[in-house]
C-alpha cells in the first residue's frame, strides 16, 4: 500500500467510505459522485497504479469476482449492469489506484463517452 494514495487509505480504513462489501483482496464502496443510481467502486487492497501495471491474473480475477458479487448484492443482475476500468488520463482515470466502477439501476448507452 502507498501511504499517500487515497484509495490505499480507504482500504486501510483511514478515510471513511460507504463500504458495501470487503474481503481479503478488495474493498467496495459507493462513489461520492455517482454517474448512475448504483455506482460502486471496487478497489484492490494492494496498490496497483492502473490496469497497465497489473501483472497478476489472480489479483485481477479477485477484483472482477468482487464486482460481480457487489452487483448481485445490490440487485443489479436481472436488469444488467456495467463494469468499467478507466486507465490513464485519456481513459478517464482520476485516482492512480486500479479500481472498477460497478454501474447499474438505469439503461446504459453506447458508446459510453
């Protein structure tokens, strides 16, 4: 973990968040600027800067499994949901810590933007 990383501090419990799920690998919490009725971030407990820096398929699988578990817990499975990973500045990544957005509760459009 990085002592200066916002999401590492959330994962350690140093910064409060509306946590909806956590396990040994990940923490899931509600986004403070939601873009859908349900907008939950899933972060790794390990500091991984971005998808470009992820080199462990077990870590990535754990994040995706947690995202699916969150969607199920939030009742999004029947209607559907979207999982998004933003990477780098042009990809829309604003926090340099790998995180997945679980979005649901409304019809998603394509292309996303």
